[in-house]
C-alpha cells in the first residue's frame, strides 16, 4: 500500500488539455492587466508577480504548480489578452558572444577587491 502523498489533480474549466501557444521554462510572462474578482484564483496569482517580466519556471515555483499546469493557465490568459509572452533572444553567432578571455578574468578581478 502506497502511503505517500497523492499526485495533485488539476481541472481547468476552460477545457484546455494542451497549450496552444509556444512557451518553455525561460519564456518571460508580462501581465497586461490587473487581476479581477471573476478570474480563477490561479489566474489572479499568475498576474500578480508578472507585473514585471517573470520566467515561466518562476511562476510555477511561486504557485507551487507543475509546469504543465502553468502552461495551460498561460494559454487561457494569453488568449484573453491578459498577458504577453517574451521569448529569450537566441544568440545569432559566436561573434556576438562576450569575449571568453575577458569572462575568465572577471572572477580574478573580483577576488582582488
């Protein structure tokens, strides 16, 4: 007999089972409105920390919900225009990366302070 905690079950009235909008762990979410009384509690809780860009993984940790559940809630809010998603910019080339030699000198310089 299993005596561990049961897995949390989630039911969202919107009917989404798979997120339609692209988002991953590092996608930044920004709220476009303030929470209202008619919103689901989870939706209100997402909007609060997202007044400033907040990564999906941070939202998941704050809400103490699985990332997949947060992604589904994200779709509801995104489709309603309540949040926007900002995807991290990919590096275009190795030439646009910081100089490795300089980065290696930083810890030594900080140690000398």
